[in-house]
C-alpha cells in the first residue's frame, strides 16, 4: 500500500507552535493524509494524546533534536534525546532506541550544511528532501535531492508546519506492507519513499514571524 505521511509536524508542545493535537488530527483528515510523525522540538509530550485520539490515522512518535551541526528527526522514538550533542552521537543515541534518523532540512537559508563525510560517518538513515517551510522551496529541494542521491540516502518530505494552514504542504509517499509503525519506519529505512508536495508562500512565511 501507498501511504501519504507528513513526517515533520509540530504542535503546541514545541515552543514556537500553537497547534493542538485535536486540530492536527482534524486537519490531517481534511487534507486526506494517512497520518504524520509528531516531531516537536526536544519533547515527546504530545505523543500520548495523539496516539490515544488517532483513530485510523498512522501516528509515528517522533522528536526533532538539535545538534551542534544540524537538526535530526527521530522516528518511532521512545524517550527524548538531549540537544547539543554532536551529530554522530545524537544519531547513535537514537539508533539505540531502534528509531529511524532523518537529517532535517540539510539545505536551507542561514543554516550550515553538514559535510558529506559528517553525514556518512553519522550513519543517518534518510534525508529530508522536501521541507515546505524553507524558501526558496524548489531550489532547496533540488539541492537536497542531489545530496540524497550523492549519498544514496532515502528521501523524505514534511511540512515542518508551525501553522495549521500549511500542514501537509509537503509529505512522504511510503510503500509499505501495513500501517504498523515498525513496518512503516522499516520501509523508510529501506528507501521505499518518495518526497512530494510544495512549499509555503512568502506571505505565509512572513506570518510565522508576525510580519
């Protein structure tokens, strides 16, 4: 089966977002997504409520972890991972929990891009090719696609949404044999993925910063 999942979503449990779990689930159904990964900054506090209320949606417990070099999405995580560690150490601690690691928005404005060697040595599982919140979207997507192809890493997509309106703007198509979380994340690790969607507008971006 083919699932459409937004693999980079924030809620009010992130310091820079006000989306409730109920709003997130409703919007996901309105967008006809099959589910999402809840990836709040540094916390998994929103995961229990999302799992309790998910119904037939696929909800992957996740977290976004800041390292000294980049941000990492951990998918199917059980416990939070401390921020501020090196990239390789962060990935190692996530892998110890059996979770999948995705390098978040590697190419984006005003952020340093880890060197190829650092990404390879860290043993990341996948790379976020399509991040709807980063401008210019098409340029960043092309650069990330080239990076993923060069390093032979699976590609994912996510909205990185901090506003309800942009939820699902970018997403990942996953070929999987079932909706079980272990099977879904295993399919990501095996590269049975396709990044899809489009970016936010400049006006939507300005709104995020209150302009």
